């Protein structure tokens, strides 16, 4: 079941950008692998998914919200989070809401499949594969800290990843370290 694997190495690498005890939203969280990891770091976590059985596994870790975010309203309208985490999920109409959900001084950590993946496995439909540079375009208004777009082995897959921060309320630049401590 999605969400029972180890946390993504990308999420682990950039989790240090989340402010101390910052509120985290895990989008399409599945069984909560990132919720568990981030809660263990001291963050209050909220996960959203449409799979009730998966959310039942995630629930002990934090708040869970059962919602079909592709066919229903965005359940977090008007709310912001210190981090928004998305992995292995793409619904293009939701990208602006995800970016707007990043609080001032907050971070978006996003990783999903990109074109080329159709040559090695699933997902293979263009609807579920990012185009070259698409995450960079979708996150205009945030400052890109890290970005990757390419092939990764074991398992074979083509991925695009971004870690991007929103300016702090004071206008001061957000300070980040390029490696976790």
C-alpha cells in the first residue's frame, strides 16, 4: 500500500528547511510514511488522501483528512502550512493551491514522475507525468533551493523534484543550509 515504504530520500534531505515544530501538510499521504517521519522530527502533521483504509494507518501520527482533492473542493482553502510535502502524485489543477498553501517562511518539498517514465513503468500516462521544467514554472513566486529532473535507478524511474521556499514575513531572506545537520 502507498505510504508504507521508507520516506523519500528527497523529503529526508530537505526536511531541515521546515521551521522548528512547523505545521506540515502531506498531500496524497497514503498510509503516512512522510507523516511518521516528520512527526518524529517534532512537526505537527496533517495528511490528506481519498483512501480511507490508508488514512486509518496514518491516523495515529497526526490529523488526517479524507477528501477527494481531484473531484472535490480543496479542504485547506485559506490555510497555510510551514511545509507542504507531495510525493508520487500529480494533479495539475491543484498545483496553484499547493503553492498558495505554503506559509511565509515555509517550504514546498515536491517529488513525482516526469516524462520518460512511460519507458520504464507506471505511471505512463501523460496526465500523471510532469513536463520538463514544469515544477519550476508551477512554483513561480517561491525561491528554488534545489531542483532535479532526471533518471533514477532501483527502482528505475524518471523524476522531477523541487524544494522551494516562500519569503519570510519580514521580507528578510529565508536562510537555509544546503545539507541537513
